[in-house]
C-alpha cells in the first residue's frame, strides 16, 4: 500500500478540475470515477469532500515530465 502512496501525483491527462482524482486513479487500485464519486458523496452527505479535494489539490505534487 505504501508504494503507490509515495509515488502519488496529480494526473495531467485524466483530469476534470485539478487532476486529483485522475492521479488517485492512476496510482491506486480504484479507477478515477470511483474517487470522483467518493468525493461527491462526501461533499453532499457530510460536506468534507470539498475540503479534502482542495487540500489534495494544494499538497499533491504535479507529475514531473521526463524530457
């Protein structure tokens, strides 16, 4: 479990807003649509999904392109 978490970056191809869910989908066993659904569910039911998404958007590093 720790390996994918250490390599976690935002996606530059699978993104709707900030690439957070796309990055989580690329680096975890769950696809990006499941992450989007979970953030939306947490937002609508508990109001914390938006805060979690914004924090991940700020603190999750961008993918470094290999040139």
